[in-house]
């Protein structure tokens, strides 16, 4: 997991506003909260390899460890299939 800081702002793409927190339906979210970070989840092979495979990302704002735990559990469950 890697966190990248992003600028807090909204933008309009067509009829949809972007820039708000998005947990992908895994956790109940407040849609009025602007995101400040992108949490990116990567799979890394156990063998020697310089490749990392992105499997998901979430747009968040100051997420605590309990929410991070739920996101990791759900991504592990999804990638196990």
C-alpha cells in the first residue's frame, strides 16, 4: 500500500463531479468530503522481480488504521479469487 498526496479540489466531468472521497462501496462514506490522498494497493511477486502490479486505489481524506484494515482485507479477498 502506498499513499500519495493529491490536491483538494472538485472538477466537473460531463454531469459528474469528481474530487470526493470514494471507498468503492466497501465502507460507508460521506460523499461531501473532499479527498486529500490516493491509497494505491500493489501486489509484489515473492520472486525477484522489479514489477509491481496495481490492483486498486481509493480516494480518501485522513483515513485511520481501522479503515485501512478493512480496505486491505477486502482487496485480499478480491484478489484471492
